[in-house]
């Protein structure tokens, strides 16, 4: 359901008023914990035109802090709870950074035995691996994690 940027601008003009911001707009990404740059619309704003008037009255519409990578990965997926979206992002990051996740951990004693150039490369790889693991295991606050668009949830 990918829409061009002109249609997205129209959707934002028409439907953005249905959404309320949840969480700290300038805080961490709800899905991975790095600094947020955008707000993720749940349900995706491109879906709203297909909702009946009754659905527009009964569904919850909210925007939550998101980094650009997570927001782009989610795009217009039909996932209407933060928990579903978080689960999708966990799989997405794991797949995207699978090489970084395979890097074995080296302690300082092992690193001392290596050439300085190799030592620095391994430190960089370990740092990236740790960063990816932190993003995968990140959990938002329960009030954000439990958000759902569905009525009575």
C-alpha cells in the first residue's frame, strides 16, 4: 500500500488531526531506544482513508516517537498495536545486522595479543554488536508498549 509523497501530504492534511502524540516526542525510539527523529502513526496514516466513519470513531489513533530506520521499516504495515510493531522491528534489526550479531566477544586479555590495527577493528565490531543487541532488547515503557488502536483493548 505504498503511496507517493503527494498522497502522503494529502493524507497528513486530512487525517493527522485524528492522532494524539503519546510519549516524549523528542525522546527515545519506542521500538529500539535510539534517539527518535520522527513520529510513527498507528494505524498508518495511509490506511485511514479506507476506514469507515464508525471505525474512525471507535479506533484509537496515536503517534509515538520513532527513529527514521524503524519508522521506514514499518512503513504502512497492517500492525495496529505497539507490541506487534516492536516484534516486527526486533526481527527487522536482527536480520539487517546479522553479521554484527555474529561477531564473537573478545576480552581485553585476548585483545592484548593482537596487532594494534586488528585490536581496534575488533573493538569497533564488538561496539557495533553491543549497540545492535541493545536495540533488539530495548523495551519501551509499559504505557507505550500496551498501546493498541483496537477499541476496548
